[in-house]
C-alpha cells in the first residue's frame, strides 16, 4: 500500500469510528513496559495471561491462541483506564507459581500495519495487568533513543511504513571480476555497517551462535550430570567449537570467543534468574547484569572467594565464572528442592539450558516458542550483548547500580525468624533501590539490592 493512500485512510478513519461507535474516548495512559515491536495481550476478563488461558486454534494462522484475547497493545496503542484495579490470584507465566496480580479495566485503540503491509485497527474493552500502565511516557531501553511516546489523544496514532527489504546482492569472494566491480560500493557499505552495528543488530547476529539448546529433546531435563560445572559440561564444551562471527565491539575491535562465551553465559543466567520479571521492566534484569559485572570487576576482588566457587574451565573469564557459580546462582545447581520437600527438577536450570531462542522453535517448555516468550529472550540477548560488548554504554546506563548482592522478596523477613538461613547476610546490609535510566528498582518481589 502506498503511503499517500495509507495517510488518506488514517484521515478518514476517525469519522468512520465516530459514526459507528458514537464516541472516541480520551486516551490518558501509556503502554511503556514493552520495547518496539513487542506486545501485551488484552483479555476480555481479568486473571488471565498468555500462558494460563483457554486455548483455541486460530483458523487463519493454524496456531494456538487464547480464546479470551481481544487485543494486542504496543507502545503506540491508546489506552484509557475505566475502573479501579482488581487483585487476582493466578499462576506466574514463567515459574508457574501462584501470585497476586493487579488488573485494570481499559478501553483501547490501535492502528498499525501488519507483516503484509495491510492496515489493522482494533478498538474495544478488556483487562490488562496494572504494571503495564503509566501516566507518563517513557523511552525504550533498546529502541530509537530520544524518540518520545506519542501523547494520549483521541485520534488515530501514526503508523510506521514497512521496513524496506535488504539488498540480496552477493558479496562473496566467488563473484566474477565484473560482478565485483559493480558490487564494490555495496560491499564496502556492508562492511562499514558491520563495523558500526548497534546493540540490537549485534545481538541478532550473536543469537545465531549463542543460546542454543543444550538438552535433547528440548523439553527433557538431563537425567545425568557428570562431575564438574553444569555450564561447562553442557554448554561451554560445545560453544568453543563454534565460529566467532566477524563483528566488532564498542571500541571497533573484533570480538573473541571469550566475548561470545561471556554473552552466552550472561544471557542464560539472566534468563534463568529473571525471566519472570522482564514484564515489570527491563531495569530488573539490567540491574542483575550489572551486579554480576560488579562481582567480576576489580572492585569485586576482595569478595572473590564468595563470588567464584567450585570447579571452572580455566579458559572462562571472571564474568563467566561469577555467573555460573552454583552457590551464588541456584539456577546452575543440578537439583532443587520441590514444593513437597523432595530433591529433583531445577526449573531455572532447564530454562537456561534451552531458552526460547527462536520464535516457533522448540525450547524447554514445548515444541513452539511463542512471541511473548521469544521477546523475553530477545531482550535478554540485548542486555547481555550491551553489558559485554558495549561496556561503556552499559556502565553509563547502570551507573547507579554499584552493589554486589541481591535477593527477591526477602526484605519483609529481615530481623525475623522467617528469614532463610541462606539469606542471613542481609541482616548486616541496607536495602537500596537504585535506578536504571530513571526507572527505580523497587518491586521487591522481583529484586532487592543490598548495600554493605
């Protein structure tokens, strides 16, 4: 569809909506917890989420969808809260644990182009989790910096034109001399582009190498654990055999296998530790990534005996050793205590060994990773890539995170006999709430940072 035709439709569409709906509500809230190109689901009733809902097969796509899903909101969607929050008990989408979540009733509207370049509009009512709503606009962490969210007004939001297709010209060394002469300029531009990749594109390229599934079949938990470090045995032994992609870091230097492996282990650890908290804001996994880096830094050396324990491959970087120490990150332990007190399946370990690396492909849970699950991994790769390959940029964004310890949902038990023995260290520490680019880390159920 040509842009002039699309603009004409957008100009006329409000009149159609007014005639059919009689009224366009004033949209007064922002959807700010998602990155560009990612969505949250609107349900016809509260206490539902994209994992725990009644499934039906979409006749068009032939894929499973939630029966009560009525809309999919992105950052440009318009939202109006129409009632008070309601607290409901439901299962967490990642961990499966029972949690209390607040839902708000809303009216919403969006207009955007789909993958085929066709205009899609949706206006209706439903429920979303309260944490998705903000009364002020926020920038994305990995979107176009400085781009403000559109103000909440009662008009059709602007839509983006389809992304132009990339050149399919061959830049391989097997091209003829005549071909090479014509392609010289194109290839030079491509090389320059590779040297100047940002975090998003670098993460996409690295995703072809790291994050692979280390269990077979993906949904099967390992039944044997050889001696030694779990990461070294299941992942690092295979990763070292892969080819390092020819891309450059923040300082324009070609990356090494140590860089690739550091991104891989940081991504897996973040996903296994924090996947259930990404939806509350990327400031939470970014804070954990910074704490891991703090532990591996010169400032962390006085506590190295605590942060690095157990056997490790001698080629691993300090960051890799810190992030795969089982006593500090329980996700790398071979077993876990189940709810009935038995020793067995360690869910987070399975998550880290086989994350939802590719949309629609098998991962730890089932044979097809949904967009919601894959989006979490996409953001994980961005965070790990920035932390390892763009350290100066990452340090600037996380400069307020200077500490070495974190817990989740334990501050309420400090000073009581309900505090687990393994968390006794917080008795001599102060609970702090750092910020990441202005977003405060204050949701205790996900993350509590402790200052010595």
